[in-house]
């Protein structure tokens, strides 16, 4: 049961910090899962790196505070960068052509 509580805490923290980072980056999403997805991936990656190198620091219920701040921020920033790249690339035009061709 202890692992389940850490997972629920990670989702809650990812959503809360996602709202914070996306407001700082002036990006609004209407889907709550989108607000939590990239910060959660960043949090998991940062906790993994933090654990491998044994960096220590303050913890809250098993989550390192510094890894949480950096990981969720980098996750939200990567989402914003990937969206900007997708908007500027030609992938959207190709997908639009295929969607138009295969529309039933």
C-alpha cells in the first residue's frame, strides 16, 4: 500500500506543478491529463537520475523536493518546445492530407 500512495502522490504533485509551470510558461490546456503527463514523465526521470547518483536532499513522502522541481519544470518545458516544433513542421500538413484522403 505504501507504493500506491507514492504513485497517487506523484500524480497529484505532477498535476499541481504542471499547472504552476504551464502558467509560468503562459500555456493553457483544457485537458487535466495533459497538464500532468509531461511533468509526471519529468518527475519519474528526475527521481530515477536522483536515485542512481544518490544526491540526497530533502524528501517528502519519498519524493525528493529538488528533483521534483527540476523534473516537472523540464517536463513542462519539453512539452512546450515539442508543441512549437510540431506547429512549425510539415508533419501537420501531411497528417491533414492523409486524414482528408481516408475520411469515410
